C-alpha cells in the first residue's frame, strides 16, 4: 500500500507540474521562438536542401555556443558519430572503448566502421563511463607501441574511446581524457544528449579530438532530425564536411569524387528550425533546471533517488532520472504511470545484451547491470 501511495502521489505531482490531466509525454519539443519565420524564409528562398545560409549560420552559432572552433551540420546524430569515427582513423579490426549503458547509435556507429566495441563499466553517480573501469581495463589489457595502444590479448589496435554524457549528465570527462591521452587513444565524445551541459565550465563534446551533438525531435533543441560534429581541429572539420557531401571535389560544374563519401549534410530547412531553437536554449535550460529542482525536492522527501549533477558539472537535465530499489519496483512503477497517462521509460537494454554485440569484450559491468534494472526516466519537457 505504501508503494502504491508514492506511485499515485508521483503521478499526480507530475500532472500538476504540467497542468494537465491528459497524457504527459516524456519529452516533447517546444516551438516558442522564430521557428515559423525562419522556416518561411527558407521556403521562400527555395534553398531547402543541403546548401543554404541557415546551415552556415546554424553551424556558426553552435560553434560559438559550445566554444568549439568548428561545427559541421549533419543529417542526424548517428551519422555525425559515424563520421567522427572515420575522421579519428577508426578502421575495420580496431577496438573502440565505450559504455554499455547508452543508446544503440553509439554502438552502431562503431560497427559501421568494422571496428569492435569494448564495453566498460559506468559510474552510478554520473551514469557515464567510469574512469576507474577505463584505467583498470587498460592497465590489465593494453600496451603502447609506437604511439599506438594495442590490446595484448586480441592484438588489435585500441583506436578510440567513446564515453556518453547520459541523459545530459556530464560524465567524469577530464579524467577520461587524461587516461586516453596517456594511452594514445583518440577521445570521441557522444554528447548527443548534452547540449547546454558543461564540466568545469567547458561544454561537453569539446574535451577530445571530436564530439557530436543530436537535434532529434526529442532533444532539448531540435531540427526534426539532425546532428553536429564539433571540433577544435580545422583539418578534421574540413574532412567531415568533405565526406558528408559525397567527397565531391569542388568545381563549378563537374562531378568528380575522389573517395567514398556520404550524403550526410543537414538540409537548410532543418537548420532554419535549429537556428530558431538554439536562440531559445538559454530559456529552455533555465526551465529544465527549475523542473529538475522541483523533482529533486519532491523525491528526496519520498526517499527516492533522483540523479543529480556532480561537482563541477552543469547538466541540461535532458531526461530526469530516478533510481528505484530493484527491478520489480521499477517495472511496477513503469506499468502504473504509463497506465495513468504519465509516460515513463526504463534505461536502454545494455548494448552487450543485444544479439549483434553479445560476443563483444566486456569488462566488469557491475554498475551498468545494477543501473539497468533500476533506472526510470520521467517527463522532462520544458514547462510553459
């Protein structure tokens, strides 16, 4: 009875927060700025595909906001991550270190290159890659030869490391970057969920060789579908843009391509939407952090763990997250809330438990396994 009471109380609290007795989605976009104006201007210009001034301006404003020197707009976050792998030099047969508690895109992008994901544990506090797990794995399994990191057991090159800032919560990225640097491993940040999040006042996605953002329909800023590669390396940015435009050699009229490229550029019409959304980001962040504080106060009184940003971290609180006592309580809560019109969801199935990745190397996934049975995301849309 006590459990059901907090289920009922939480459901009612969320509905009151959003001022609605109807269905409360997990995260829906808000169009409160100049979206219609920019979209209309884009249509009037007839430049609605992958070339146009909104693309250029959206890249410029994203770079300025994140503090990156360069930003390249891509059709979606998965494709952005795929290109990040390529420009980092990840090739077939390599190993790429990542976390199992992540969205499928992280592992898929590694697989697109023919490389093998290696799944390391996460921290319970940040839900992101554990620096301790990373270091322990490398100390046990890796050796540096000719400025390359080699897995002593598999003899494969460990080329890159891809931590994710889970649900917008910055992971311990400074420690991870230091370890990667010591072992000559390229750091690729999956910051798909963390636009607006910083660690020690530095934006996520800017700590390594390259980072990526997502502007999917459920993100804090949306272009409908879209992504961005951010980097401080001019040559990396140029290569990303070149590969994303089918590797076409510039010429006024001739079509000549000197390598395999990809049709990965963001259309101008999506960038128009994104530019207007980006202008609203400061307000979105303010409202989302207000919501997170309301949740934190409520759940602390209920004795429920609400996942908070850690010291030096500033989170966009893209998806607010609870950790329940066990799988049974989690499943009962999910069933109750969804039946009552409040959308909640569990964490993703761990990557190493999916058929295509079940034979990949794993390393002491105690925290990931524990969290995967207890995490619940609750409604996190910007409140109007």
